[in-house]
């Protein structure tokens, strides 16, 4: 399990140097990080998911990246921002939204077969269209030909399958008359500098009227978030987007208080690092380098290289199947489309670095998950059905990254996920020196998932290491049997480690022969 006891990390796992160090606060903050890493059962459940599903779905699925015979090459869910897409035409698409093929139970069963333990769904994207019948706007699913509450259908169906649900909510709302951006803080060094140097007097609004109207937008946003928590009490968390808006960052105190209100209303509510900034406009981590809220959301379509890059934080990676298409785009030839192999490798890597991995799907305007995505989900699921123990509830291993693939760990059991099969069919595994004086690690036994069928070590059945280097690390050669030598899919070897006294090592290993 992804447990974060500092004793276990420093003594057993040996990566205490990577664990998040709470830095001495050098900048007084009222709205930075509040407290350290969560240790409650709700957050521990989140850490153990391993694999999730993201669904981007809204009225943008109707044009599917095309309008008036032209193809939009950007992300399909952003098509309203395209110069070739008239705002009025887009804003009336909801009158056509009638996904007659939508089947929430079918989607949930597909997600379960894929092996997903949680799902994130877009309740409202940047266009402002609500996939639930919000009482605070007319721009909702209630006023479409479909009419039914899609969010409720999905929450009920996924919960029934044992899959936890998180709701995506965009801070950006192009439809609300009071919404105002003030600029993208990520893309504007000038805004960042102004917030850093004089956050009190920094003003992203051009007129007093804009500021006044924005207050109505803030009240609207608060009402909708509370409404979601009221309507769907089974959800586990909120996944925010669009908080790079300068106007939102300027309102750090208000957003901070809103977060407190949301958490008080919903026990155990999990919120990622995209919800708010500190008063200086720092997002994800505050001015003192400490993670804001519950987990790090910076790894969108990107995986950290190593544990150091994660900063010891909880984190997840949300990943598209095409290069950068979240919503439905009718043309997948615009970019590289990831294979099941690609996605499985990313999922294992993420979990080997104490993260969760989330695969995105973009249904079409009729409610179909496209065949290509269905096939990918099925193939990922087939692998997970055999090898899921290497993902679920595992954590960063004491083994360093090795050329053949990745290692994950659960207690004294280590899962070796092999993506680069050695040509000589000998899997050389480096076991590091123990962190405990006068103790060493030995491989007690090894086998394959899912049956844990035994495999030979060093070719002669002995459990002794092939050799040891000057660092004290031991090297074992695990012999790959004939049944796996022609494997075309990644496979998992399970090894059980035992820590023994150095002086007893040889006797212990001989006893295993």
C-alpha cells in the first residue's frame, strides 16, 4: 500500500531523501498550504487506486473537432475558442444534445473491466454547459432533448460497480455573464511579477463594473459546487481546472475559505492542487514550496522522471490516448495515438513513483465510446486482470530503476514488471544493501503472476546472489522459463524479500537450495 510512515520510508524503503520535507516557512502566508500530508483513511484509499478513468464529455462532442467543413487541430473541447467557430452557433448546440446511445451502466462495466478504481467526470467544462440540472443556470442538460441528469446516472452506475467517482469542475465559464479572466497567470510573466511584488494592490480587472460582475460569478460558482455536493453525496472528491485565471488567483482568500466550506460539508473530500493559489499567485505549491491541498496535479500528460521530481507528494497523471485530445475529435490522424502497451507502461511507471495513472476517454455526441478506445480499454483490462497486483495498493520499491522495467512493492513482496525482456532470458535484478547495519536482503522466492508459479534463480535453483558489488548490492539472475521467452506483452515476476543478518546469509541461502 502507498503508506507514508517516515519510519518505513527511511528504514525499509530507503527513499527518505525524497520524502517531502516541510520547509521552514520564510514567507508568512495566510492562504498557502494548510498542514502536511493527509494520513486519513479517505486519502489512503486514494493512494491505493493505481488506475483510473477520465471522461471528457459535453456539447463539444457534437462538432467533434470540425465545423463548417474545417478541422480544428486544437483540443476538441476548446473548439468554442476557435476563430472559425461562431460563439452563437456553439452556444446553441445544447439544443441538439441527445445522446440516445448513452448507457451509464455499460460505461461503468467497461471501466471495471479495464481495472479502473476511480473515475473523473466533466460536470462542466470551460464552455459552462452543465451535465447536471443545475438550478443556477438554464444552460444545462435539463434543457436538451435528452433532459435526464447525466451526472446522477454516472455516479449511480459507477458506484454500483465499486468505482469511486470524482467530479471535474471548470473555474472558467465562458457562458456566465459575470465571468472574467484577467489573463493566464501561467503564460504571463507580467502577471506573476505583479502578484509577487504587490499582491494587495494588484488588480486584474480593467473596470469597476467587471469587478462587480465577478462577484456574481463567485457566488454562482460557490452555489454550483455546494449543489454538486448536495446532489451527489457518494462522490469522493472534486477535480478542478482553469484556476490559472488571474482573477481567480487574485481572490485567494475567498477561494481558500470556499475550500474550507466544501470540506466541512463533505467528509473526507479530496481536492487536488488545481483549485487555488496562495496570495502571491503560486499554484500547486505555495511560496514556501509546500503542496497546496491534497495531491499534486501538475503531471498532466507527463510523468516524473524519478522520485526526486515528485517532491515526495501524492500525485496523479491524467493521460490522453491521442496526443492532446480530451473531448471527442472525429479525426485521430492529427497526432500519435497511444497503444495499450504505452498506457500499461505509463501506469506501472506512475505507480512505481507513488502516483496514480488515469486514462482519458472522449465519447461522441451520441454517447458512444469510440471503438478504438473500447479496444484499448479491453486490452489494458486483460493485462490488469493478470497483473493488477503489481499496481493496486503498491508503492515505490526499495529497488532502483533497472533496464528491464519497473518495480513496485507491497510489504516484503516486490513486483518486477518487465517491459524489456533480456535476449539471454536471464533477468538480472539488483537488490540494494540494507539500510540496517549488519543486515542484508535476500530473495526468499520468486514466481510469475497470477499463479506465482516458481521460477529458478541463477539457473541452479539456489537463492544466493550471482555477485555483490562494492556498494553491498546483490545481483540475482532469474531464469525466464520457455513459456515466457516468446512473450509479446509485458509480464510480472513476483519476488519475496527477506532481511537477514549478514553472518547468517550464506547458511540461509544454502538452506533454500
